[in-house]
C-alpha cells in the first residue's frame, strides 16, 4: 500500500505543477492497475488516447512554438 499512497501524493504535487503550467486536468490522471489486469490497462490507455485527441494540441506546444519564434541574439561567450 505504501507505493500506492506515495504515487497518489506525487500525483497531487504533479497536478498542481501542471495546473500552474496551463495543462488541463483532462490531459492526465492516475489509475491503479495490477500487472494481472492487462485488459484494464489497454482500456485505460485507449480512453486516454481518445481523450487527448479530443482535446487537441497541448497548450504547452503553443507556448514553446512562441518561444521558438522569438529570435534572440546569441550570447557572447568569452573564450578562455
């Protein structure tokens, strides 16, 4: 049970970070799946793929594209 509790705590911390970064809560989730539950695993993965497709491109991709579009002067590096 310790692993599941720790995973839940990490999920909560990660959720807060993703929220601050602008990632919708529909783009991530936590599931408890046993190694013996291959059918459940396949179902959860398929559901997540469909959910992400429905949501479209990540808002983080838009932010990185904006950053890439900005042309910055290369920093002057002093050789030693």
